[in-house]
C-alpha cells in the first residue's frame, strides 16, 4: 500500500508504532513499518545507549524518536535555570501533595525505598529544557522522524531537524492544534482521538480524523491514532482520509515488550471500559488503566492535580515504590480503550501480519459491496 506517509520514509506498510521499548521499535521497522522510540523515560545517557542498540538491530530500516516539549508547564515563562531547574521545580511541590501521597501509600502498606535506591527527580524530558538534550542526541543518530507531543515543537527544533534531513511529526487532539502545528512547519500530523492511550484530547477518532484531514491534509499527510488495534480499524482510518496509522497500546502485550509481568496480566484481562482519562500521571489528561491509585486522586481528601511537570515529579518516587514492592492494586499503565482486544501475548511480527491481513480482507469486502451496486 502506497501513501504519502509510506513514500516519505520508504515503508512497506503504513504502520507507525510508538513504544518505550527498543525491541518493539526495531521489530516493527524490520517488519516494514516505522518504529518510534519514546524518549521521555530516558536520561540523555540512557537514550544514547538505546539509540545505539536500535542502530545495530534495525537492519538499516527507518525509525524515529518521540519527545515531549509541552506548550505549557510550570516554569515555562523563562524563570527556570537549566542548571538548577530540577531543584527549582521540586520546591514548587506543595507539602499537602507530599502528605497525601504518603497517606495513600500507607493505606496500602507500601514500604519506603531503601537508602541506596536512587529516587531521582522524576523530571526527565517533561520540559523544553529537559527535552532539548534528547533532541540533540537523537539527531546524532540516523533517525528519519522526530515526533513531538503536547504542543507545537519550537520552530528552531523543526528547523534543526530539517537541517539533518529528519522529518517532523506532531500529535494533535483538535482541529486548532493541527492548524498550529502545520503553520510551525511540521511534515506530518498524527490526529489522536479520545480513545487513545496516554495524553489525549476529548474528540473521538471518528470525528477528529476527517476534520483534520479536511483542514490540513492537502498540505501534509495525516496519520490516525486512537482505538486502532485491528485491520478493520486500520481500514476505517484510511477510509476517513488518513494515510497511515499511529499505534501504541497494542505493542504493550507483544513478546518483545518489556511490560512488567504484573501489568501485563492486568492488560490482558482488561476490557475497553477499564481505562480512565486522568491527570494523575503528568498533570495533563492521559488515558490509562483505572486502579486504586487513579481512584484515590478523585477522593474528597485529594489535594488535586499539579501542573506538568510537578505532578509527575511528585508521584514518581511513589510509583517506584509501587513497582518495586509489586502493589498490584496500585499498579497501572497508560493504555487506550483498545486494551479490550489485547488479550494475548504475541510477537510483533504476528501483530503486524494480522493487521495487514485483516486490512486486505476489509478493503476487499468493501470492494465487493461496491461492485454489487
């Protein structure tokens, strides 16, 4: 199948796959799609190691990197000193939020971290200052695509990527966001519907994708994201005018994924109604598994959510404790409503083949219906 999106990167398949796991990224690219590594979870040194590994295992196939350079966040007015921003931001976290977090952990008997555990700040790439080193490291590798979420990438970042021969894509959840991104010079738009995992807007894919295609599709290719986990859904996305699909959740339950066993068990057992769109991870709405942790933040005694990146910084040490001690009822994962179909663990290549086989069957069925008229 040839579209502007596949021709832009020399792909066999119009499948773009976001993952924080390098094995998934490489496997999708080798299967004919384009894997995109989420850089947010890595320090600059860690990101360098991950990209080196992908370079060695992707067999020369194209891949990309996704960073987070949000349009708004605490300290975005220029008052942050890059050399001191972690301590500056940490000082903005109210004591009542720290106390609430400890109270919830105590209710579930979650022990503290050992003295030798590195709790870290939890800041990572949630700010422009934190993401810029990730961009610089990424552009030193043979990536073909740089993706930004939560706002238009800075114009100098777009220009820098283009100077390196790298295309730029951006995720949007509304028509207005798509217009701003294209005006900023991005090469491709990912229209991500309400059903999607992670940060997402409040417009469903069936409505959002054709809106965005009609508005900017004559200038740049549009990928559809949100609720896509089968070939039928992929065919629907193409019918809506998309020139490819952006997928994320479905790779969490693949053999190559590094999803923790306890979370994997939850994902494969979950239904499409077992997710919630909550600000508990970052301070901005993100779809994830509903857990007793997400429920706690909606209680009357909750102090409410902090702005990005303070919410993540405040809760990151707690999440490390939850994972380390395997507190099942509090463990979750960003995932979309498509989780209801993710009930088996399969290799990436099998997922890709199933997507394409069902896509071909679905389009053939439509052709038959048309021919019968």
